[in-house]
C-alpha cells in the first residue's frame, strides 16, 4: 500500500520529522509492506453490490496489528476520573490517576466515576490509529481520543490512518475515508482539535 494523501494539523508532520523521523519511517515502511490485494476477501451482502469482493477491514486491521506489534508499537490505555465541573478540570487532568479520585472527593464529589480510553499503537509518545471503521469511530479518534491522550501527557502527536475515497469505494458502505474526514477537521477551524495530528490517506498500489 502507499500514502496517497496527507494532512498535517498543527504542524503534526513537521514535529514527527524533526523529533521522531525514525518512527515516521517505521510507519511508512509498514504501510508499504502491506499488500492490500491479499485482503479483498469480504463478499458483499449489500443490495447495491451483492456478491462483489471487497477489502476486509478485519483482515486489514489484523495485518497492521501484527506489523506494528512486531516492532514495539503497542496498545495503550489512559485511565482517568470524570468531572462535569469545569472549574475542577484544570486541576484534575494534571494529576496522576492515583491522586485524581482523592482530589475529586476533597472537592465534594462523593462518588467519583473512573473511565479509560485505549489507542491502537503508542511508541515514544506517538500514537497511531489504523481506522477502517465507520464515520463515528474516526470522529471519536480525532476529536476525543487523541485529544484526551495529548492533554493527559501520554502522547505528543496523533497519527490517523484512513483509506482514501478510491479505496473506500471498494469497501462496505459507511466506512470513513480520508477526504471526508480531513474536510470535517478543516471545517472546525485551523486550531481545532487542539492537538497535533498527521492524517494519512492510504490506498493499494494500483
């Protein structure tokens, strides 16, 4: 496969080149090592393309997982406590998880709620999400997950990997694609979400 398009948000790519060019090369090498033709294994049951062979998101994800895990990229969880009190948030997010509960209790929250988020691959504070899922999953990655990990000090940059429209047209309906998701980011303005991102549009070597 190849990177057909890319969008650097808040100098995400520039940060990666300057501070972690070796990791950037690992990401690009993994993409280039995937032969997408091996994963056109899903037979469509949709009325508009019944019987057509499509790219399998499950098999593609499995291939990327194996490649990333093999060179030290691993799933990471970020645990935290929740508050709906805006005035408590600045003090809360700077604390380690072990101290967050007591902090909320000291502020009058009787039963603090704990939660967590997880991201596909993290290495040296760089997060990578490989996303062949529905639109809602990508919006969650870009506007919630990467931002949460960034504000919590777990990562310095989020990389989101998406199929281009060209590839998505050979997948089940509803799968998010690069052009549409970059458009959504641009519509929110140049500084939103407030986290450095590199969004990669990938597709087979046609």
